[in-house]
């Protein structure tokens, strides 16, 4: 599945399901600490990862682009605080996969 095929309407539903399953998914073969992301942070992260820009993610979620930027900055800070920096979009996708917030099947 490509990023273009990800259903933006289903992102909030997927986010809540994946947040609920994340502890079990992350525990498989992982011993590192993962930051505690809120369900809204996960929702914004997944929408942004599925979008071409912060403006596109904002439009999907009915929030401003600056709110998306704030969420992404806070997510990056949380990953940095547990010594797992994520300075790029690719790094954040990798962290989301590692921590069970999404799966490759979704993408």
C-alpha cells in the first residue's frame, strides 16, 4: 500500500486501535524505552506521515498546520528524551513502526 492509498478518514480509528495494541507490538523483540505518546499525538503523527505536507495533514484533521508542527516537535522531543532521536520524517516513520504505532501493511 502506498502513502497515497492510505485512507485519511480512517486514520483516527487506526490510531486508537494501534495505540491500544502498541505495548504488545513494541514488546516483541524490543528492549528499548519508548516514549509515551498520547492518542492525539499518534493520530497527528500518522496523518502527517501519510501526507505530503503538514498543511495536508492539518486539512485532514481539521486543525492548523502550526498545530501539526507543535505535535511533531513534541513527539521529536519525547523521542529525544529517551535517547531515540528522530530528526527526519523517515526517522519518525521508523520509530512509529518500531513502537507498534503502525505497521508496514498499512503503508
